[in-house]
């Protein structure tokens, strides 16, 4: 259906500046950008509210949270996907790379089983039928320390819209879990383990990493290239980790845990992704480097909502305040992720781009959404 509308007298968040102006939309695309405070006939007066590109989310656990809202609860997947899609649309996210784990440990008390291929089928089926509000791609989280990574990756093909493959290594004693006390509290609480059971779990994971880790990492890199996906590292902690990531062809680094790793990423031309909840909360819940510290050092390129979808816009606005530049802050969730993911049709207020738009105002330093459009269609 042809949809034509205009939003005027708004603060337009352009790639390098924020200016008063108007944006007009035709057939799902941005038709024109103009400056000034005038409100042409038929346009909606935004009264100085912000208009920015729709947000682009590269790493979110939100779909997994919807399919498993409690431990050992498997919620109907179609309903979970629809709810997840609607939630993201309601927070201003118009493009998402849905994170799905590949690589399982199907035995033992802390076992976790395969699910990604079936969930991807349901997601892609809903997308094909027009049942989703926003644009969805796949993000395969390749668990290096697992038993079934290689056959699970082999189930995906270039037709699956796999945009991102991240190399996830949760072996105890390093990266995210280098603090064994924090890992112990997390794993024992989540899986209801005794001290002895936790010790057995750690020994099992370390032995598994020693046995298959190198082969799994090489396979994940090769499969990422086969799928035409961007490669991401996860929880790089040292300069050596980053050097390995660069050798693997990694383009983006998810949640480096130290200034050392973030600086090494910058030196190697790897974009740094940090969690918006880290920024909003004022620090990492895992005790790692604060996103605000990296922002102040100009070592932060992209924000991810991670486990709180609403944090994405909040975090981008906070970055705009830290840097004194709203356009630069919003670019971490629009133009910069679009560029690194090879998305040439979105992420900027620019003629001929997709009309993925958000409209928001500020109330006591908090952004409040007043409209979300995906491909020109209002979805929130």
C-alpha cells in the first residue's frame, strides 16, 4: 500500500549534525529532507521533537528470553517471536540481528540442547508471511566450549539471512568468567548446583575446551565466511585475544572486558560494541570495564541492548550527552552498525533510504518515544 506522509518542525538527527527540519516519506522510502521550522500543508507538526533513523540492534538475548521465560520453561515459539518483535518495535528498534545459540551440551545436570535451527525456521516463516513488524536477520552465537557446534552450524545456509556469527568462549577462568567467584555464584544459582557439582562442571568445561576448542573456533570462522556473515569476537580481555580475533577476520568485538582489549581493537580496526545496560546502570553487572569509561576514552563505536531492549535508545542519548553531540550518540545505534553490517539502505536520514524512523522527546533526560515507523509503516 502506498503511504505518503511528512513530519515537520522536528529536530532531525542527521549523520553529522542535529538540525530543525522535515522528512517526507513515500512508498516506504525517505523522499526528501529539508531544513527549517515551517510546517507544510498536510505535514504533522512535531513541535521540536527528535526524528532519528530506526535503531539497529546487533546483539540481543531478548528472543531467547521470550522462548524460555523461566528455567526449563519452553514457551510456544511463534507466540514468543511475535511478542519479541512487538517489544522491539515499541522501543524504537527497526532492524534486529536475533541472537540464537549454536553448540550444545546435551548431557549432564547443566545440559543445554539444540534449538536454533527450528527457531530460525519459525522466525523466517513469520517474516515471509508478513507477520513481523520490523526487519529481522540472524545472529548465530557459536559456543566454542560445546559438543555439537559443527553439525549445528552446518544446518544453516546463505539463504537464512545470517548476518552475524560471534565466537563465544565461556570456558571458566578466562574472558567473561575470569573471575571464578562471580562465575560460581551465577552458575550455582542458575542451575541449583552444589559445591561439588560446580567443581565437576568446571572440570568438564575445561576438558571439553582442551579437546575441541581449536577445531570449533576454526570451524566457526569457516562457517561464518560460508554464510557470508560478519564475524564478531566476544569478551576479549587482553591484547592477545584481540590479535587472535583479528587473525580470524573479526570485524566487531562484542563487550571487550578491559580498556586494554578495547584499545587493541581500535588499533586493529575492529569496532567495539558495548552493552547499553552497562552504560545506563553506570557499570558492568559482571565487574568488567564500564561502557562510560570507554566512551570517555573514545573507544566505543556501537551500542547493543543486550538484555534490555529499551536500553538502546536510552544509552545512545546518554552517549550524546557524554560527548555533547546527539548525532554522534545516535550513530552508535544507527549509521555505525549499519555500515559495519553492510546495510546500505538504512541507518541514516537520507533520501532513498528505508523509512525506518523514530520520533521521541526528552523528559528529565529520558527519551520518550512518540512514534516508530518500519519501512514507512507505523509500528509503534
